């Protein structure tokens, strides 16, 4: 399984871009636990592992899967590997 950092790299987006402005396919159910943990940019998100994200209150496996799917969708749109 591709790590979050690699998925973000595949999107070819600036690491300083805000998650809420870029990952528009995510519901607030996914964005809120990230924001509560002060994970607001793609660069900050790239510092996290699946395990550290799963440890966040309110972010379970289904929401992590939704986050990964959104990153994969953007990477695919940008022409990166799937």
C-alpha cells in the first residue's frame, strides 16, 4: 500500500496548499479531525503515517480510506501513478 507521503507527492501539488482548498471531495467528517490536530496543509499531512492518522480522535479506517481515495483521485487527474 502506498504511503500518505507518496500519495501526496503523486498529486504534484504544493505542500503549503490547504487541505480544505484542495481535497474538495472530502466531507467535514474527514477534514475536522485533521483540522483539530492542526493538520491543515498537504505538507503537514505528508508528515503523518497511517497509524498516526488512525490515532486521531474521529478518524477511523473508513475516513482514512476516504482520504487516501481522494489523494489517489487527484494524483490520477494530475497524471501520476495510480
